[in-house]
C-alpha cells in the first residue's frame, strides 16, 4: 500500500476535535482548544465530545459519526483527539476507510488512539501523528514547552530528529535500522492481535510505550508479541516512556529486566529512553513515516508526516 501523507496546516485553517475513546476533562479540554486557537487555527468540536456513556464519550455510533463527519467536512484540515482512555477499538470494524482514504487529513493522538492509528494506517496507508492530547496533556498548567512545540511539525515539512538533546538514551542492541515507524501503546498494540487490524511489524521499526502496567503485565504483553512473531519481524525497536510501570509485589522482575529480555532476544537495533508516551515532555512523531534508528549516534530520525 502506498504511503499517504496528509496536507500541512496553514494559519487560519479549521481543525476538528473529537473524543473517540473516553470523555475528556472539559475544563482542561477548553484550555487545550485555546492552545489550538493560539496557533492561529479555528476549531470545530465534535457533537459527542461533551457526552458521557460510562467510560465512553457517547455511544459507539455517536463517536463514529463524529470521526466520519470530520473527515467528510471539507473545511476541516486536521483532527485532534481530546483524550484517550477506553473504547477506540470498538469503532474500528465499522469505520468507512474509503472516506478516510479519499479525504486524508492530519489525525493526532496517542494512548488508546493507538488502535485507530494502526487500523487507519493499515487500511489506507495514511500517516497519523502520535502526540499529546488537548484534554489530557496540552490543557494542563504544567505541560512542557517541548510538548507544545511538537505541533509545529504540522505546519512545515521538517524531519523529526530525536537525539540526546531531549533525553538520555541507552543502546540495548547496536546497529542501524530503517523502515516505517509503527506502534504506540503496548497494551493497544497487543489488543490488535487476532483481529483484522493485527499490527504488521514486518520490516518496520516498532515503537512501544505504556502507563500503569506492572512489569509482570509488560512481560505478558511482550511475550505475546514474541509468540505472535511480531518481534522477530521488526527491523528495530524504539522504547518510549513506561510511566508508573512499577511493581506492587515483593517478588518481581524489574521493568528493565523484562524489556531487556525480549529486546535482546529479538536482537535488532534498539534504544530506550525516548520521551514519547505518557510523559512530560512528550515528543510527537508521525507514525507510518520512514525512519532511521542509529545506535552509533543514538538517534531516531523520522521523515515529515505531511505534504
């Protein structure tokens, strides 16, 4: 499938905000929307963003309608997810991917949005963006400047160059790897297995991150990826932030021991320490874009995700 890059943003463009997973904190979301307006953008808010259906922002039908409506709206040039949480995968089987393919646009989010990233990329070839969200990150008072600066990649075609100027990086397996950058939240990656949207890692650079998972849970998920053949197929592995993934039991392996076990088994170029995920700052990256992971200079270089 050919690579499909959405068009860049321009000052004065209209963008959409949707909540395909859980209901966002409305106060924080409002501040996040003000941030978008501060970038010179006009904002349309989806109809289900203010709705609450248990842990979902409205019914599946309502959230799906918002997704379709934003892609069909010719005025909307980009779509930002309000927050993650739960429920994005419930939409995947009923999305009209032809609508998305015919109307490629910037789609931005992370965490539970990982399922949406994976499904859309594999069904349409469209690049999407893994970045901090309005109602769970950007609208908070303590959001790091680097998290906000990541939105600038949507206005100009520039490569993302992640080096140790952002954080300390540790090489686990030496080498140079190239390929499309795929992945995101480990829990959501694993949840694609056995579905029509099972993640394709063959020849790719796999990026993983997670939050609030004990080492034993990370172990279980990485083992499942291993048994499913997803680790042997990769060209390289990018290990992002594993926020609050600490054990709640006396007898345990450390998170480092768990990750090292599977990465060393895969024996593909791998670096850990990237501030990408449930962290502050959160460095944004385009998923599906071509990337190079180089342990010689400890860098991840990702091509621009926009036209």
